[in-house]
C-alpha cells in the first residue's frame, strides 16, 4: 500500500502510540558487525509524527481512528515507489532524512552495507 501526496491532506500530528516503542528501541543496541542495517523514524527520545490522521484516516469509507502512517514511513515509501533500484541504501536514507522534518531519522547497525543498491533488497515488480 503506497501513499501519494495527492491521496489526502498531509497533516502532522504527534504519533501518540509510538513514543514507548522508540524509548525501548531495539536498534540502539544492534551490533555493528552482524551485517544488519536498520533505519528508524525517530531517536529513542522522541516520537515520530503521524500523517493522514483524523479526519484523513479513512480506509474504504471508514475512519479507522489512527494515523495511516508517519512522516518518515511515507517519505520512505514514496522514495521506494520511484523505483530507482540503483539508489544506494545510504542515498535513500539521506533523501528520506532530508524530507522528514519533525523527528530525527536514525540509522543503526552495520553501516558498511549502506553503499549497496536498494535493488538488492527491494523488487521492482510490485506494481
């Protein structure tokens, strides 16, 4: 499920449900020698910011009572949806980070893998 800017009004709202998730964030203890690379919407000390929140939380004509995404995730999905599989993990991280304005996007783990193209991890036949 991909969001496009024209799909709804993009309003920021503090994502109340994710604060505890980021406070207990498992990534901050991710070893840097396991060849695991992860990114997150916010630092362990903050929440991410929701998008498509009430009254824009409509799915199949019904309000679901929750934000449909957060700023970081929507930026990541829209970048992935461009289908530029030669873009590296690092380039994608920097693009998404530059567009995510209200939380501190973080990267964790083994940063030596981030020169790899996202095409190694994402298929382009999802459309």
